[in-house]
């Protein structure tokens, strides 16, 4: 097996023209297939980032509500956000719903709810896929 060692990949026909062949014959754009932003943080008490990529900061808006500020802005607000939180409480635990409350090119507000009430989550993850500015 050969090893390719490079510092940057740029397509021949355009800078964003690199494709990857999948298991069959289908190909996908390398740039489109990358996660552009990800973060895992503890939203209980004083919020703390556990790990992240392309995140400038987080802001505790209220119980169960956090704004994730993107370091390198997204091109538009048509990106996809995937969120997940954990459920620490067992009493009255009917289910946990995590969602995105607001999307902007510079940030997105994410929330966690239990029984339609905003609650903090000790492990909260956010991933963003889309085009960077």
C-alpha cells in the first residue's frame, strides 16, 4: 500500500473538484462530505467545551439553551445541524429532545428539552455540515 504525504489537496479543474469513490461506482465531493463544525460540551453548571473543531466559543443562554459560535463562518444558513444530548435524570425521564432553535452563518442556538421543559445536559454534541464562507 502506498502512502500519500501532502500538506494540501487542490483539484485539477477547480479548487473544490476533489471527489472520492465509494464502495460501488458512486462518487462524492470531498469538500461536501466533511463535517465543518463539531463540538462536545458539558452544559450543566458552568459550561465547558470537552472537544471541538471550528468553534470560537459557546454561550449559556439559559437552562437547556446554548449558542455555539462558529470560528470560520458558514456560507449561508442552509447548512445541516445534528445535535444530541444525554439524559442524566432518571426521575420523570420521559425522553430527551435536542434540537436547533436558530441558525445563522456565524452561530447556531441549540436546545435540550425533557417533557417540553428546557434542561441542561452533561454531554451535548453538535455537528454541522454545509459550505464554509
